[in-house]
C-alpha cells in the first residue's frame, strides 16, 4: 500500500520530479517538488472547480479538496457529533466495524452538515455525474475507534444489481473532522478501479490511503474500490459520509421516515429535496403531486382509509 500524504508532508527534495506507476491501475504517482508523494490531478485546493473535480474523477475515481472547512467549523461539527456518538453502540459486523460507531439518520440528529449537503461546488460535481434529481443516499457519521481493523474492500454502487459497465450511479463525499493519517485509518482507495469491469482488488494491485488534514473532503465515485482504513493508534478518528445516488434509484436510507416531518419543515428547501421530497418525472410523486405539498398533511382517516369527505 502506498500512502499519499497531504501537501504539508515532510519534504524529500532529492526525489524531485520522479514518477511511479501504481500496479494494476492507470494512475501515475508523482513525487512533488517538496518531495511528498501526490496522485496527479487528485489533490485540489479550496478554489477547486467542478471541472477540476470532474477531471480527477474521470482519471482516478476520486479527488481530495484540502482545507475546505476552516478550523472553527471543524471544531463545532466535531463537538456536536461527539454529543450524538456518546449515545451510540459500536458496529454489529465487520463492515460497520466492531470498534466503530456510526451516526445513521444524520439529518435527524444534527444541523451541522446542512450547508455541506447543499454546498454549490459539491452539488455541481455530483450533478455533473448523476444528472438532475439526485438524492442523498447514505449520510452517516463514522467514528473509527482505536484498534479497528480495515473494513472489507467494496464499491458503494455494489448495492445495485446492475451489470458493468454502466453510467455513474453513486457519488460519495467523506468529510474529515480529524487529520486522517496512514496510522488512524485514512480511507484506502484503488486509483482507477472505477473503470475495472471483470476484476477486483487482487493483492497485486496497489492501494493508496487518502491522507488529508481535518477540514478536507474526499470526493469519489461509487464504482471506486475502497475501504475504511485500520486504526492502529490509541485514539478514534471522525469523518462524515454524504453519499448521493441518481434520482431514479432507491437511496440506502429511507429519509422520509428517518427524519421526522417536524425537522424537515425547518430545513432549507434544497435539503428537503435531497432527502426525497422531490419528483423526477413521475418518480416520487404523492397522490399525483410533489411530496412537498404533504409536509403539512393533516388529512383525516376513518375506518382505515382517508376520509375523503373532509376534502370535498
């Protein structure tokens, strides 16, 4: 496994300009002028554009936008999520992680990621891959605990039984609220694996850990092989997944039940849409109308059916 440090990594000027090819992928690992390994085209700054993200996703299947959140915002988010995590058990299987705690139904439990879910740059990048009407699929906080082993390698779009090759079904984002390092479980990715059709991540394919400072966001395609890394430190590390799926697919989480209507009525309209209160063509309609029309639904029920007399 090759670890890709952030731009702030220690210098090694003696290797300026050298390139390494990752086995089993089309990715080129370039040693930067400061000596830190970077994956060409995948590390971007706060001024990144949708076009730059899209190019990185095409080439490598992922992109890291470093320092996208400021330190004060990171601290506020982390404090509120730790409030929620204190009430949660650890995982039930190797995928969730027996030493990992997960915050499901995220938007029922915190308001700290409302802006990130509707961030124009992120939504622009997601929309360029998934088209109109995309929705949030699996927003979840993930706190990988001390001593956790690496998660099984997987593709996020593997939940959909659609043969490859196919168009993009899922775009995921992972927001770092701690510095993510090789030691504490930075996400393991297989560059270029979004293009693989008939093969998986065998042992002879090099993986890379997406090491990044707190406040950064990893954007990656649902077809990219990846895994949560092993945490070999004595402290947990926290990140938040905001996963999006195409509008014609069923999201992993049922947000209409998971987020109470009282909360949905109070959040921004764009976030309401992303949580399933939208219509894509005829998909998602309620009684022939937009589900937003029913946020204040007070229709009566009599004898186990709608009381239609009250609507006369």
